C-alpha cells in the first residue's frame, strides 16, 4: 500500500474543488493545462507517480501557488567543516 502524504491530500482536494468551481471537466482542465486527462485524474486521486512538471502545469492552470519550505542552512558552519 502506498503512503499518502498530507500534501497529496491537500493538493488533491484543492485541485478537485477549484476545477469544479471553475466549471471544468477533467478533460477541460487537462486541455487548459496541456496535459492528459489521466494526469488530472491521478492528481485528484492522490497518485504518487505524477511527474512534477505535470503537477505544476495543472496547478498553474488553476492559479494554485506552491511554496517550498526548507530548513535554513548555516553556510559558514558548513564551510568551516571543510
């Protein structure tokens, strides 16, 4: 059984809701994003194998932004270890 991460749940829920709000079908969103309808289906059903570029095309078509949070890196400490 595949592990579902919380971000997958959030993306799937929001893509589905915004697609419906926009009055788009799976095919309509796929055409707007320039991807296959299966890709949109897979995103909405939390499939883990969706390619990042495909996901970003769908999110962009729906005006959904994605923010990446990374821990701060202490560059000076890292350089001192060398």
